[in-house]
């Protein structure tokens, strides 16, 4: 690999890549600096005028996954450096970064992981043929001959391949189809979460960044959706640079690659990944520098906005009226002829799978709570309640139980419309709807928890408790029906805007865009940071089509098959006491209703709960059974202080050896002591420390062996031997943009 990179990425070429990257970043960051002032003005105006969506009926959880892991298990990973398959112990923690350890012993001993993967921008493939097709398209004119050795051989029929258009690829194998399905659901959840990498609470930086991306791409005549708008800001910037730099390098270096077709493909993957890492580092440094400058200038900008808010609003409305008079006749004709006839078809295509998905969320919640209620009747009442509620509280983040909801979005198609409106992929809409499903499920579960906790304060009997659970569930489902209707209608409006606005801007550009500079003279110089002609022009175009979109969604809400509330059915603060309940401390069901006796080894004991708190897994042991065969742990690296005392066992070094291992009937046991497993399958210390004794090492799930393993910033988009950061929980949707009309009403699309 080193020879390939040193040959094709010498100092001169690296310098050229750095210069090209710097040029693209400077162009983009000019747009970002402009959009920052506009976004700051919109944010402050929104805060002062207190405009916003209706009050939701459900509560929302502030820290949904603190001290949790989503999933853990064993994977066979292909090592590209030595072309061998290795068994890895893998974890998916609360921040959805896939962590790969040398083996389970290394995890228990808190040895730094082999890799931490941020999966933003990746695609999950479960077929080698799918992968070879994508790889075959990566280099034009390079096709493997029939009968030639493929680029990858899998030891089983159940692979999972993580493919990225620019960064390195990851290859895994499972031994059963069930394990493959399980990991596929988990990894897709990771991708969905990491793609949503710009924090929602970022009211200025986030909107400024997404608007700048859109403006930059439109300046290059690239309209429509962009499927690589995923991850944190630095990852998106890296994707933006690679979109321009990749084809240039491919055309230049592709003919120079030597060897058989599959070897040339492998070389190109290595080169692309190396360039992506270079671009990432440069983008990270440059973006952080500009962001720091803007944040230092922000107080002065806020002072101007507060002082001159009325004058800025008046100036913007005057500009909007002049632009509207100029473009309105052309825009209305374009909307009437090219957009309005297709709105019902687009909306129907969106509504059917989305409504089915939200209905499935409702059904899953109903089933889980009903099953819990039946178990309480049959298994001892309140003594088991804490255990059941611990599981229920993480239902929205359970990849397997939520999979049936997410799958409802997969049939989404915009056949015929996708080409007309230049929609590169429906993935952005699927993913956004799935994120809404997860949020609504968690809101419903948290509301149920809060109401049930209040009811338990009355000391009900088992029979009274079961009736109360049923009554609370019905109450929560009514609130869910209202909130999910509101969320879906907002999603439909955003999606329709996402599809139609770029199309309209592209249609109007030849006749309108060249005339925009003459409106610049209408903006006072003092307000030029907060009012941009281009943004105001887009807002006018948005207003032109918005009334048709609102009417289409309103008419759809009348159709009973979509389970939408009509706009006239509005609930304002119908349950104010409920929102007061949410202001209390988070509920610890295991602590309050753990059940059990005084034995510290029992699942319900205080000591056991203290030990379990840091290693609670969303996917429980019965759903995450160990592999039927686990290869012997690999020897620790020579750098490990314990490597001299490890029991060394041979690792599978070839496809033939792995096939032999998979054919065995029993699991190879390591001779090392193994920590005591908890009920959820996560490890803990073998012997708990008594009170007053020296504190043991931190739990592996809270310990961060690499210095940056749990930071708030996204990692480099590749695995590192020392570990890197993974993106923080929560994130801004990649299809999210905010505009503001002359009346001050913000519209998100």
C-alpha cells in the first residue's frame, strides 16, 4: 500500500491537491461568511418575535442514551494490510460510532480499540456482487475478465460491506443470515444517526452552513438534492471537495495504475482514501479557523441587530417587494405549468410509505406496552416493573424493534418525477422520515414513563396498576396521533419544497439571475451582512409555490387513509400539568423499582444495579446471543504491557482456515478469565469493590482509551489505531434549510 501511495501521491501531487482543496474551501467559506450574518439575523428575529410550531402534546427526553450501548457482538473483519480475516469484538455505543476491539479480552482490559468508524456517508451492502458492481464503476474502462479472481473473497455467504464513494471500505462477515440481518439493522441505524451530524440546537452555524452548501453548488450550476450532504460540517466539506477533486484525479491517475483490473481497483480505493484523509485534515483546520473568526465577530453583529432590528426588517421588506414585482409573473407561470400539476403525485408517493411507517410506530408501542402489562399480571407486579421499564425506555433506539417501522419507507419511489425535478436519490427523504419516527417513538415512550411514574406515587395494587397502564397508554396514543400528524405534515411540506424550489430556481435562472445584482443598491451598507439579494430572491420564489404546497397538503389531510388531523383540529396546551411533570429529574427505573432482595449478586440488588448502570445495553442478551463459534483471541500487540502473559492462539489466516473454524460444532474457549456477564450481555468487573475500598478502573463503556474517543466533534472518516472521535448524538437533518419571508415567517425545507 505504501508503494502505491508513494508512487502516485508524491510531494508534487500532494501539493497540487492541497492547493486545489484550498481554492475550493476559500470559495465555499466566502459563502459561509455571508450566510452566517443572515442566519444570525433570522435567529434573533425568531427569538424576539417568538414564532414557532404549535406546542407538541408529547414530552421529549433530554438525554436519551446516556451511559448506554446499542449493540455488541463479534464480527469477522477483513484486514487489507495482510489480506486476512480476523475476529473482532465490536461495540456500538450511545454516539453510534462503531468500535472494533482486538478481541473481547482487550475490551475488558480497556486496551485502546483497533478502530472507531464514523459511518456518515457510507452505504451498507449485503452482496459481494453489489460491491463489485460499484467498484467496477469507480474506474472507467476497467472491467474484470470472466474467471479472474475477484477483489474480495468472503469466507461465508453473509457479508456486510460498508462502501463510501471516497473513503476506505470496510468488510465484515457473519456466520448466519440472522446475524447478518441483525448487524445490518444496527449499522444502518449508525449511518442514519451519523449522517444527521449537524446539531439541531445549532440555530446559527447549522443553517448558515447548509445554506452556504446550497449556494455554493448553485453557483456551479448544481441544483437539486445532494446525497453526500451527510455527517458533520468537516465531513460534508470533505465530500464537497472530493466531488470536484475526485473526477480530476481519476482521469489523471487511472491510466497510470498497473496490474490486473481488480488490483487497479484496489489501488484506486487506497489512493482515494488517502486523498480523502488529506482533504479532511485541511478542511477541518480551515473551517475551525473561519468559524472561530465569526464567533469572535458575533457579539458586535448581535449588537447591531438588536439596535437596528426594525430598520433591517423594513429594508428587507422593501427589497423583497421590488424583487417580487420583477420575478412574480415569470415564477407564477413556471409554477402553474411545471410544478402544480405534479404536486399531488409527489405527495401521494411520499405519504403512503410515511403514513405506514408512523402507523407501525404506533403498533410497536402498543404491542410492547401491552406485553409488559400482561407480564406484570403473570410475573409478580411491581417487582418486575423496573426491569420492564428499563427496556421500554430505550425502545426508540432499539435497531431491531424499530426496523419494521423503518422498512416501511424503503418502497418510496418518485418514478418519472425524480428525473424531472433532478432528485438524485430518495435516500434523504427516507432517512429524514425515519429520524422523525424515532423521535416520535421516544417522545411517546417518555410521556408514558412520566405519567406512569406519577401514577405509581399513589401506591396502586397490581390490578389497579394494570388498569392504569392501559388507561395511560390510550392517553399517550391520542397525543401520539396528534403529534405524528403534525410532524408528517411538516415533513411533507419540507420535502415538497426540497424537490420543487431547486427546480424552479434552475428554470428561472436564465432570465432572472443576471438581473439580481441591480437590486444590491437597495440595501444599506450597514445592513449588508444581514440582507442578501440572493437569499431574498429565493424567499420570494418559495412564497410563490408555498400556497400550492400548503393547499395540496391540506387536501391530503382530509383523506382518511393517511390518518392526518385536519388543520382546523388544533390542540393548544391541552395538558399543561404534563409538561410540568417533565421538569423533574430523569426517572431511574432500575434504582426505584429494581426489585429483588438484599443479596448483592441478585439482579435487583443496589450493588448489582450500581455495577450494571454503566453497561446497560439497548439490545438485550436474548436478542444478541453470542456467535455459535468464536475464533480464539488474537495475541495482543507487542506494545501492550500484558502481551507477554497472554495465552497466544492461532488466528484464522485464510479463507480455508475460517471455513474450517465455521464448520466446528463447539466454541473455542479462551483460557483467560472472563468477566461476569450481566443480564444484557455486557461485561462488568468480576468482583465488585466494597464501599470504602479504592475505586476500580472506570467502566469500559465510560473509559476512553484514546484521548479523543468521546468528544463532541466527528472523527476523521477512517479507522485509526489510536482511536478517533465520533460524532455527538443528535443532529441536524441533511435536507434542512431555513428561509424567511417578508412577514418574518420562517419556513424550513
